[in-house]
C-alpha cells in the first residue's frame, strides 16, 4: 500500500483526495474569473508548486498564461529560515493583469507575504492566492488565502511537490516522513 513505501509513516492526503481537491479548486477558480473580463496569469512558485500547478491548469476552463518565480526559504532543512530568497523572478509584466499566485503549501506565511508584497508594487489589476495545502497552526505572518485546498496538521509533509532536502517531490500523495530520516 502507498503508506509504507519510501519512508512514509502516514498519508495525509491520498491520491484520490488530491484529485478531488484539484478539481474543486479548478472549478472555484473558473467560476470566479469567468464572471470577469479577465487576463489571467498564473504565477507558480518554484520549486514546490510545479506538480500542483500542472494538474490545476488542466482543471481551469479559461484562457490563461503561466509564468514562474523561484523562491527558497527552507533550503534542505525542515524549518523556515524566515529569509525568503528570490532565486528567479518573473519574465512577464503583470501590470494591469489578473494574477493568481499558486503554491504547494502555506506554512509560516513568509513566502506568500514576500511575494504578495513584491507583486503588489507592480500594479496588477488583481492579485489572488491559491494553495494546495495549508498549515494554519504554523502561521507567523497573516495571509489571506483566496483558494485553499486541504488543511493539514503541524507535521513535516512531503510529496505532491513538497520536498525534504529536494527529494520526495514525485510522490503522488502527501505523507509524513519517518522521523528517523529527518534525523539522518
Ligand atoms: C516551501 C513551500 C512553500 C513554502 C511555504 O518552499 O514550497 O513555498 O516553503 O512555507 P512558508 O509559508 O513557511 O514560507 P521551500 O522554501 O522549501 O522551497 P521549494 O519550493 O523549492 O521546496
Ligand atoms: Mn516553495
Ligand atoms: Mg522545500
């Protein structure tokens, strides 16, 4: 079964829940932007969001464009450094556009708040945020999430884009890593 592979001790979001959640978010986003004259740009935050973003775009039934920013605050550790580095910026101008930032997880909120601050300065027409996972217990910076997937408890999660030391992103579900692996 999926929960005994790869050093995973517990499954937090099964493949089936992943699929259901992405479909639900896709239709919420479609419904929301469909009522507007929209020039929608999805901004995926690398690296973590790439799996979710790839699935999500196929559930949004509207014309859209995709660009990426690369940010890093955890490095190879399990604790937010609080210092969010911009590794790569957008290649697209967002002025006057409807921008939807897409994340794999909101934990302390440091990453989202940094990106929101940066992008607001560039005068988008609108700026919304979507995350697949949310860890409300871990919030340090308050961020308003417009489209939210699944709330998870305060445990170090991997899979579906989330890594530990850059590994486990390819698991098709979200799980908790064996603490012994985190100690190595
Ligand atoms: C992780 C995750 C989110 C962020 C959430 O990124 O992908 O982007 O941390 O945590 P926060 O709310 O505490 O800021 P990470 O820095 O590990 O980079 P990665 O996406 O390349 O894994
Ligand atoms: Mn990330
Ligand atoms: Mg990471």
